[in-house]
């Protein structure tokens, strides 16, 4: 389901540890997104396949994992 939350007013969401991939554009233009709560670890977050532009045009958000918190840049592996 590409563009699943695209352009919506979603502010936070919880993702289960079982998630394996996030489709391209899933959170595109979710400018109000502030937090993604992920039930797995930071290492497991980095193992998730994130398709092209999955978080394009979002504001700053954090990914809160069971063992730590990542900034948007860290969540994308750019910091």
C-alpha cells in the first residue's frame, strides 16, 4: 500500500517489531509526524527495508525503539 498515510495529519504511529519493509511514499507529506514508536530495537529498525521516499516531505520526527531513540537523520542512516 504505497502512500498509505501520505498527506494525512498523522502525528504518531506505532509499528510492530514484525514489520519487514516500509513502502515508498508511505509517510510522504506527513508534515505533522513527530514520533514513530517501533516495538523493536535500534538495530532491528536499521534492518527494515525502507523504499524510496518513504518519509519524503515530513518534518522532524523521532523513532522511539525499545532500546533508544533515533532522530530523523539517524533513522534514515544519514547521520
